[in-house]
C-alpha cells in the first residue's frame, strides 16, 4: 500500500505492507531508532500524528469519557481481566495483534 496509519502499534511488523517510498503515520510519538532505520532503508516516511497541543488537556479526556459513558462513542474491548490476571493481559498486548483494548476490572 502507499501509506498506513499504525493504530494498532505494530511498528516494524507494518513496514512490509508499505511500498518503498510510502509513508506510515504513528499515533504514539515518533519511531524508535530501530524502526527509523528499517523505514529509512526502504525510503518510508515515518510521520508522528501526535497532537502536542492536546498534551495534558484533561478536559478533552473528560469529554471522551463522557461520550463513552453516554454510548455516543463506542469502545472496542478485546478482553476483560481481573487484577490477578494483569500479567496475562500484558503478555497478550506485548505479543501484538490485539484489536481493541485490554481492560483490567477492579
């Protein structure tokens, strides 16, 4: 493909799907040095989509929380775990490929 948005935080695993000279938008910060080197080899542009003006804006997070509570914003939950299974949730997240959020319920 010409470009991709790394919404699942796949990092280097996403690069083979992007053509040489393409682009990848990162939703969390910039690429680490290893990812940057992999992208540079194939002339893939890595673009950070982080909106710095919103950093620390708790009012924006409160708005998202309210919309989710009202059902106006649907959240994708991949799994729910009790606190004693938090390590298992982290293992699943680190393994990659999780679609949605893993929730620890207290």
